[in-house]
């Protein structure tokens, strides 16, 4: 028995000797070295490029998301409308257009027979405009974005604040005074906004249509408005052009061809042959087709000239409000 055990042990030792380490050519492949995790090791160029691509992709996603956001609508403009009898008759139509097309917050305070000096504060002069309706006071109270001024240019001394200066007797003095009052009124509007802590409103000077009696006077008044607007960074709405012949800006006419709007709304084409009336036969100045009354009032009847002027002013305000 003992001999058998010795023989088995000897055989096992011989087998172990035959299974020695294999040669290099027969060696199993070594496992790859573990990647370094030391944070101090700089990233490879490939890793940097991938990180940059990831950052760009995320930035593009944010940009695309922002572009899908609806643009924040601008607040509805606040509009203050001042002027003489032309503004008095226009005020309701202009207000309707501004509210319907711009959702504007609109206030009007026109007084018939007035001119620029009537809306000045602190002049110590008689005026047809009460203190509560002076331009500066209304600007402080209402903080408008736009102050629309429509004045034919009182030329016959009707308002006392002109001190008797008239176009027919003192033309140079008349224009000098009118230009000075335009500067003063603009300055008072600007100062009133500053006093109220409000942004300066844009002043919109409304140019006038042709005047059958004094065509050159209206031309010069409109030029005065343009110079003042340029000097103070304000606006001119050339509403007078829409009640003038296309080929003759300062030639007065009672009728004009209907516009596209008027043709699509036949009640505005008041005359045969596709024409519309701008003035009554007995009133060459105003555009309301109802008779004038001793007490001034907004025009109570559909009047193409008034709508044309109102739309021109609305377009001017709309263009400025979009900037």
C-alpha cells in the first residue's frame, strides 16, 4: 500500500513539471491598462472638441427656445390731441381710429378759434383755453406718449393771446410770433413731462390742407412745423396731403377722387363719378359736412375729409409707436 502512495505522488510531480509557464508567443493578451482618473491630467484634443460641440448644441437649443417665445407686445400708446376748430370737428373720428387700430388711450381737449399761444402756461395773457386744459398741465396729469397738435394757424386775430397780430397786416411779425410760440409750447411740453417724472412725449405737428384764401400762408405754416419738428426731434404728420390733389399739394378743391377705402365703403363716395366731397359749399375751411353751429362740437355726420385726416395722423402715430 505504501508503495502505491509513493508511486502516485511521483506521477503527480511529473505532470506538474510538464505544465510549466507558456512562452511569450503563446501568452494570453494582457488586459488594457486602466484609464487614469487623475483630474490633473489635461483632456485630449478629441475630448475638448466633443465638449465644445456639446456646449454649442446646448446654446443652439436655448436660442431656438428663446426664438419660439412670443414677442412682448408694446404697451398701448397714450395720445393727447390738442388744437383749434379743425381738431374740434376731428376729435371723435381720430379717437375711434386710434382706439380701434392701436388700442390707444386717448384724450382730446381742442378749443375752437385757438392758436398755439392759447395752450401756453404762465403767459399772463387772455386765452380761449382754460388753465385746466393747458398743454403742460395735461402732460403732467396724463403722461402721454404723443401730443398731437393741429392748428390751422389763426391768422385774423380772433384769439386775444395773439395781441392783435394778423397775417394780412403784419406778415413777418405773424410768422415770427408763430415760430416763437411753437418753440415755447414744445419746451413747456418737454418740461412738464420731466416734472412729472415721465418720458418726453413725441410732439406730432399736423400739417394743414390747402387754404382757398391764403395758400402761401398755409405753406409757410407747414414749413414752420417741419422746422420745429426737426429741431426738437419730433414728428410731422402730413395729413394735409390727403385732402389735396395728388399733383398740386396747395391747390384747394372741394372734391377729390374716392380712395380705395372710400370705394369699398360707398357711403364715403358722396358725389357722382367716383368722387367725394371734402367741404360743404358754404364752408371752404372745415371738413365736416354738417352745418357749423354757434357752439362748437365734434362733427356729427360721416365726412370723408375728416376720416382721411384722422387716418393719416393714426398712421403717423402707429409708425412711431412701433420703433
